[in-house]
C-alpha cells in the first residue's frame, strides 16, 4: 500500500513537472513582442514641458478651483458612454479657467467632454480651453 502511494505521488509530480515545462516553453499572449507595443509619449511630454501650456501641477489648491475640477470630473465619469481615456483626461483649473488635455477616442468624445465642462462652468461664466487630442 505504501509503495502504491509513493508510485502515485511520483507520477503526479512527474506530470506537474511536464506541464510546467510545457508552459514555460509556450509563449503567452502578453509575452509576444507585438502584443503591447512600447508606449512613446515623447512628443506629448515635450509639449507638456513647454512653459506656455498649463499642467496639472500648476493648479492651485484654491477651494473653488478644486471644487470645479471635482464637479467636472464627476460629470465626465458619470457618462458611461465615454471611453476610459475620456474619463481620465486632465482637467486643469486655474483661477476659474479650465483646460482639458489628453487623448479621447473620437471627435464626438472630444466635443462631449468639452460640453460637460462648459455645462459645469456655466456658459459665459468661465473659459474652457479644449486641448484634447483624438487618439489614433
């Protein structure tokens, strides 16, 4: 009986070793070089370093600016028809002036995100600058 248990355990161990070896040799989808091309944001990063363009770190911690940012973000995220990229656009508010930056999926999304920001700010009450880019 003891020999039978040892034989079964040895067989199971051998099978596990074979399965592990086969898995190690089979490339998985995320291991393939073309599965996820390297992101290259070099051009965007250069643009963001340009002193004339607002960046999120320039936003003040003014309560009214922070409240406006949060309200715009809620309005955008609430719209489940928008892409993840659209939900994650940069919203920069400085002294009531809103700048929208980042990639979106389409021209329609670009217009929708801008419209939501304008609705929150109020027509004619504040300036909304749309610097969103349609991702290829």
